[in-house]
C-alpha cells in the first residue's frame, strides 16, 4: 500500500526547498503557546451540565434547533480541558489560581 508523501520536490515554487513537514514542525514548536487553565471548578460544572443538556437536545429537537444544540459540544470540551479560548481573548479567568497571579 502506498502512503501519501507530503514533501514537495526540491525547488517547488511554494516551499523554497524546504518540505511541508519541516514547516509544520516549526509551527508546532512555538514557545510560550500553552493552554493555561482559565475555567474554574464551578464554571466547569455549569458548562458540563448545560453542555450535556444542549447535546441531548440534538436527539429530540428538529430542524435548525437540532444543529444549534451542537453548541453543547463546545461547552463539554471546554469543561473537560478547563480552558476556554474565548476567555483568553477577553482576558477572563474563573479559575482561582490564574486570578491570584494578577
């Protein structure tokens, strides 16, 4: 079975002699790009319960409301990771440890 090869040949105009893998390695090794917990325990519990309620709506709702229920998936994931990207953009932290560092 053939495996896909992602490195373009040398001299490919878009890559200037470096492979796509090398570029991806350089992007993934950026320093300081860590996900620090910014969701506290009470916030996590609320997100988890609300997310599960919304996700259950996917099975018993119809039409467009069924797809809106998939917002619950984002709530469940952020509760599981204790990290919310939107909180990072807005500078919000409901976690006790992160708030003490200000």
